[in-house]
C-alpha cells in the first residue's frame, strides 16, 4: 500500500500578520487568502522492517531511524519528526514503521506557506493511512499546534487553514486559537480576470520568516503604537479586499494591495529592502496598480496586480532583476489524499 497526499500553497491577499499572536488574541485578526496550483506532496509507504525513513526529496535530505515512540528533535527534518511524534502520542501509542517522502513546489522561506502546507499534507497522509477522524478544522488546528507549540516555530495561523480548506477564504482569528473560515463564493469570470491580471514573481531569495514574525509579535507585546496601528489597517484591508472581490470591483484590487503594502512595512523592520523596493516601483511604473511580498517579507515571492495589458511590460522589465515568474491558477480544493496502489 502507498498513500499519497497533497495540499496547496497560498498567497495572502490582505490582512497578513494579523493572524499572529499576540495581536490576534488582543484585537482579533482578519485575513483574505487564496490557494494556488503549487503544492506540497507527501507519500507514506508502510513497512514491516522496524525502520522509519524520512526523505525530503527537494531538500536532498534522507535519514533512517529505528521505529521508536518518539524521534529526536535535533535540527534534521524536525518538521517531519514532530508530526510523527504527535501522531504516535495522540493516536497510536505504538511505534510505526514506514518510509515518508516529501516534495514542495516552492522553496522554503518563499512566502507561500510552504512549511504549514507540508505539515497538512503529511498529517493528511497519516489520516488516510490510520483512519484518523479529522475534519478540515481539526486537521488545520493540529498542524498549527505541531508547528507553533510542539516545535516552537514562530508564525501565524492562516497557512494551515488555507492548506486544509483550499480556495478563497476570509479568515477570522480570535483568542484561545479560535479560527473561523469563511469560504468566498466568487463568480467564475471574476476569478478568470483576477488570474489574468495577477503575476507571481520569485525574487530568487528566501528568508527566515520567523525573525520578522518574532519582531512583529514583539512590537505588539511592547505596545508600539505605530506597529499596532499598521496592523489595524491591515485588518481593515482584509475587509476591503473581500468586499471588492465579491462585488466585482476588481479595478480596486491593486489599490487595496498597495494600501496594505505601505502599512505592512510599518509592522516590523526587514519586511522590505532596497531590491524589493526597486522591483516594486519598477512594476508600478510599467502599469501594475499594486502588489506586495507574499508572506512575512524580506524575500521570496512577490505578486502584482496588472490590469489590461500591463502584465506584458511588467514581465519584460522585471527580468532584469534576475527573478522568475511562476505560472499558477487559483484552486478550490484543499488537502486531499489517495491510495497509489
């Protein structure tokens, strides 16, 4: 038996950062995101040899262990080991023997929620194999707990829910880790036009998002007024974006993105840099009406809203910065698993 699973990556259209503690607990957060046709993949092959093999194909890392109740968290594929440890602790109470192989369509630290998407994909494969009763909310919440609590990795809450649910979602975040996912019913021709006008650009650099996220959280904890007010504006931006898309006011999308980008840079240092600023300004000069860094900032993917035919000049001019454009489509399905044979 071979079990495969995949879960989508996402772009954060508005509200980014308001899902991060302690802001979400103190003020409540709101985010609008959309999943795209880039994925995290996981394959589990059960074995009877008393061994556990973890193989991150894209990272070229492979480790073998004796099947134990808990694997050591030591910096070597800790994300995969943390998932195994939690599954055994919560559901089997016995060691498992298997090969786990993973692959992600985008580099780590690229701002598309790769780590959380991978956790959801792996958990979903275990769910299929072991018949674990998890719905989308439970799957996403467990992924969040493994990343943020078990492994202590800094970050927000949106990525796990985007990967589990899929599609366009307006998400609300409250205290006690409460999350409400509101799927948006968007007319198909609105989606087609948005997809035509939106460009996804990889800057060629990745970043450690946890440092920026820790700085954002610290600014809230220290009650830094400028940072907190910028977060309030980002939460407002999520509502603005939701209304513009649902009402078909697509011409406002670029302006709303630009509005959010200006405030996002005020939430913490390091979100932008001279190269990112130059790429952004070049895109605007070529006709883009707005854009942003996807994720925490500092590098990774950027995306731009390019109405009419401006996308072609933006594509031509941004090649000078050495990055690359990635084709994508918006997707409607979240994490899914199947038996390969």
